[in-house]
């Protein structure tokens, strides 16, 4: 079947001739307005543009010209376009002939169309080998080249990736003729005679001419012919177009492959990271670094160098290829000092490389924090890329973190070992009985535990510092008596501060007794003297040494004060013993150690109050036994005050043998203002006082309520009775006395409820196990319930005061029976004892004449409920408000009495809607 000519008609209103042309058998295509013609051109790749009724967009005309697509105007002669023969387009009278002639005058049009089709095919290829093969096939089949080859560049030259023709080309050196020139310059070349060309070199004898085009940044495409001058600029242009499409797809495939490889390597690195992070020591870490570099990152030559005494020493990997390196040498030194990574693609061309081994041609150099340098090496140039360096940096991130952790743990273990030994020493110091014994032990501990070879202790006597103890390595003439105004020792005593001096000879306050002393630490022994350690090297001590010496001296000072105070304490002991034991409150003798109040003694009142014997608490932190969790922060703040030597007087809550109670706490150090001074704490129980105060507040609140009710609610029936009594006197109508009697009954009911509510603030009586069903029916029998009915749906045993529980249930029954029944008689009167707002909102039809009251247990948790089928309770009011009611017979105290009795038992009470729409009162038992 003959190929049909594809046309694109451009115009807002195509003419009849153009429309008929689209319907002819030899043509195919579509019509589009100028605004859509550019995108249609890219999609259709037509053989000819037909313009109807005007001009076409400039960019479309340019695209058509570049693509070799002729343009035919329906009313004008054919617009000239590029053609191989350079001839003018043939003018035709009919539109179909003009289009056919225009297309026929561009012989390269077929090649362009086939090239576009080939380029579209390249985009769908997903493998580089197939892509390269298809590029050369298109060059041979579509562009008509006798032979074509695609060379890819590597470190050693050019490798043929794909080729057509009878003879396959071989590898080319990196400086091979035209191929090398085109690769380095990035410019295409056209060679009419390979043999006569000054640069081009034949690979196959019968090749006569050729062209070469850069294939992206990775290689060169070459077209070959056995004839001389076989290619022209059009062929070169076609080749460039083909190679552009191919190299773009190749770049995408390489990028995708690189991304997949990078992601896979990163995934493997993350999977291997736990084995690295879990290393227990530095040698194990270094071994795993090299293993991961080789096995996971596929980098087979690596070396890890750590800083040791100003040099970078190989500690893992290819230590045979790298010797110890100065921190100022080459790329290694720059990496270490600048703390940044370097990618060396060609060591010979890099002025800073200075490889330790001549065979190293390229490398990656990555810092390991502040500790060293990691390098990956290769004997080939350009062996690594940015991805390799990024992965090495990621690996070193794990290494740095793990190395910090290992070193921190090592330092922590060593610090803990020293501190543990120091604490042991502190206990030994506490057993010393004389000053001489104590000070000798302190100096021995500084020498043996803190590894301070030359140290001494001076004790203050007035304004003089007297040497009293020193380690064996201190020169004999190094110690002398001195005034507190002299030297670093005197400054330490005067200021009470510690000093770390890295260079004694440059310190204005230091007056070393031996010229060989270079550095020192000076620590006060409280206000009793000074401890000093010296060294013949500068910067021999650090802050940790200073802190440990301060800790040792703190223990020593405490022990020294103890020894000096013991004689005085022994004299006072008998009198203090009697006073301490006879203090009414719980008393504790404590000693502040490491910020904690350590119990030394407790009196009998303490044992009875808190339930701990002296053997249980002495020698331990007091807070561990009596401070409740919620008061931990408060206790810690008190300890900070006591550590400073401040008094503490406040009210606290503490755990006792009978639960949490309130105490007035008075803590007094034996020496106010002295840090970590021992002292006494006295706990005076004020729990009953606080309870009485709380009860008094509640009683006062009830008195305020009673006064309000008496002044308001009793006055109203009193006024009614007085008014009707006056009427009876004036009229002689004794029937008026009935209203007086009703008013007096009303007053009696109010007074009765007031008295009942008044005693609800008292504690409940003795409680006992009571069956809910029994007490519910007993209470029902005490209430005038009329036609109402009681239903007890299930049973439970409740610990309660029986009389008070009968009273609670009776008030609930009356509230349900009287007021819900009243609702039927009084057209929807509300429930009792809530508010001046409406509580029972139902009408008589809703409430009914005979309400049912239901008693049962709660489905979840311990407790019971009382429910009715009345009209319910309004959501907008509180049913437990005191003294107000919307019922004509209610007093407003029934439900407050219920609430008071429940709270006296420790129960919580709430009201909800019952299943029948009435009120449901729930009592949860804690």
C-alpha cells in the first residue's frame, strides 16, 4: 500500500480545497487553528504545512524549515524551503499537486521522518547495550551509512560499544586521531579523505571518508564510508540529531542505573550499619570499617588513619600501602586539618596529592571527625565519583558516632572506676580517727586513685599554711611553711576557689618551690587548708582531674571537721541524746552527702510515725523512705538548700505508717551557712489540725447557707401563718386556721431538714457490710410512697453506716415519689431540691400517677444507682444546689443531704438520665 502524505492544515477557517485535500486517498492529517498548530506539528511530524486564510506563527515556520517540511499557501505560490538540489519548488495549479510537488522537492524528508521514528524508538529502550546497538543500526538503515560505530571513553582510551559493517573495530588509544580530537573538543568533524587527513587514522584499510560526532560527554559516534567525500553537512546534521537523541537517552539510563546502584549501596550500608555501631572497642570498629568498605561499598582498597601524637597512623585496611603521615602532608593533611572531603581523580595532576605510594592514581579522602582520615585508593585514574565519596562520608558518619560512643564509654568506665575507688576512699577517710591518719590517707588516694604523683596537703593555722602530708615523689625541699598571702596556695585559701594552671611560669600568682614544676592544680580543703598537685610537664592536668581532686578534698574536709568536732560532740552527746530522744515530733539526725540527706539517727517518735526502725534507715537517704513521688521535686529543692547550709521550715506531706500525712518540717544544719553540714530534721504532725481547719471551713460554708435559708425560706411560711391568723381574728372564720396549720407544717419540715443537713458534716458512724436489696426495701418502708412501686434488680454488699444509708435512700425515694407524682397532679411540677429553674419538665401524661423506683448495682466499677421513670432532670441546672425548690411541698434540702451522706462515706454521686427518661443517681464507691 503506497504511503500517504501527512499534511497539517493551519487556519481558523480552512478553505474548501484544504478540507477536500484531507479527504483524498493519498493524503492524511488534520486541521488546527494557529494557536494549536505548533503542538500539532510536534505530534504529527507532517510532510507538508498547508496555510489557509493568513500567515502561520513564526516559531512554527522556523520549526518547519529546520525539519525540512515545505509550506504551501492555498492562495500563494509554494514558500521556498530547503532542498538537496537547491531547485525552486515546482509550482502547481491544484492544491493537491502543489503539496505533492512541494513534498517531492525535499528528498531528505523521508530520512527525517524515519529518523524521527527511530528517535522515538530510542526513548523506549531501557538497556544501554540495546540503545547503543540501535543507534548504529539507525545510522546504517535510516541515514544510509556504510558502517557506524559508537565508542565509549574509559581511563585507557575508547572502547567500541556497538558497530555495524563487516569488520568490527577494536579498542582505540586515548590519543587516537580524530576520535580523540572530537571527544576532547566536543565539536563534530567531517573527513572527506581519511588517508589524506592530518589527524584521522584508518582502522580498516578500505575506509575512505567519515564523520565523527561527540556522544554526550562519554564517547564519540563515527560514520564510515568506503567512498571518498561520501558525507556532506546534511549527513553530519542528521548524525548530530541521531546522536543527540541517543546520548540523551543514554544519559538518562546511566543516571537511573547510577541512582539504583547508589540506592542499593546505601541500603546495604544501612543494613550493615548495626554491626558497625555495635562495635565494642576501637580495633573491632576499624576492622568492620574496612570490611564494609570492601563488601558493601565495593571499594577494595581502603585505609583508616588515626591521629597519634601529631602523626596520622594507619590503624586498619591497606596499612601496607600507607605509612605514618604528618598531619601537614598532602591531601591527608588537608583532609585532617580542613575537616572536609576530597575526590582525587588523577593523583599525578593534583598538586596536593603527594601519594605515599607511587602506584596510587586516584583516591577518596574523608575526615573522621577530629580523630583521623579515611581513604579509598586505586591504581587507576578516575576510579571514583561523587557517589563513591558520598557513600564514604556516610560510612564515616557512622564511624565518627560510634568512635565517639566507644571513647565516651571508655572514658566513662574509667571515670566510674576512679569515682568508685574515690567513694571507697571516702568511706575509708570516714573511719580515720586522727588528723594525721586522715591526711595521709587523702594524699595516698590522690597518688594511687587519681594518679597524681607529686601532691601535698597544707593545713591552715591562723595566717600560716603548714605542710602536713605529701606523696613520696615530692622533692624534699619543695614543701615549706608560707603565709596565706603567698603564691597560688595562699590565693586558693583566700578565695576558696580551685585553680588549674597549665603553665606555672607564666602565671602571675604562682610561685613554684621548684623550677622544674610546669603545671599544677590547687584545691581548697574547705576553709581548713589547701591541696596541690604539680607536674614537670605543661598542661598535665585537665578539668576532670580538678573535679576529682575537689571531690576528694570535699570528703577529706568533711572527715577533718568530723575529727575536730568529735571531742566537742562527745561532750555534748549525752545532753543531745536525751533532748533528741524526747522531742515530741519525729526527729532525724542527718548528714548531707552528694546532695542527699543520709540518716545518722532517728528517735522513737520517728519509728512510730513512719514505721521504719533505726536499722532500716540509718546510713540511707531519708527521701527514699518517706517522700511520696509527687513531692520528689520539692524534696530535691530542699536538699539544695540544705547542701548550702540553709535552714528549711515549711509544711510538707510525707508517707507514714498510716498513709500520707501533713507535717510542719523544721530542718536546721549544725553549722548554718556551712555547705553539706550535718543537722537535724523534726516532723510535727499537723494532719488533725488541717482536717479541723477544713471541717471548720465546710461548717462555715453550711452556716452561711443555713442563714440564707432561714432568713428567706422560714420567713415566707411565717408570713403566711401570720396573715391567715390575722384574717381569722378579724373575720372569725376558723377555716383560715387550716392555712396557718399548713404553714406551720411547712416550717416544721424545713427545720427538720435543716437539722438533718446540719449534722451531715460529721463523720459517719461505724460501718458494716450491708446487703443493698435489704436496705433498699427497709428504706422504702419508711417513706410514704402511695401507689409508687420499688424494683430491686440485683444485689451487692456495701460497707456503710446503716442509719445514714437509710436516710440517703429515703430522701431519694421522696424526691422521686412526691415530686414526680406531683408532676401528674400539678401539670408538670419539677423535681425537688435543685434550682428555681424547671427540673421535672414532663406533663402529667408523661409522668404518670404511680412512678416506679429502681435500685441496682453499677455495670462497671463498684457502686449502686437509684432511678425512676419520672420526667427527668433539666441539663441546665445543678440538682445538688441547696435550699431552693420549684415544688410547693419541697424544702430544697433532700438532694444536698444525699450528697453530704455520700461524701461522708467517701463515695462520689452523679445524676444522669435513666433508661425510662427519668432521673438516675449513681454512687461510685472508691
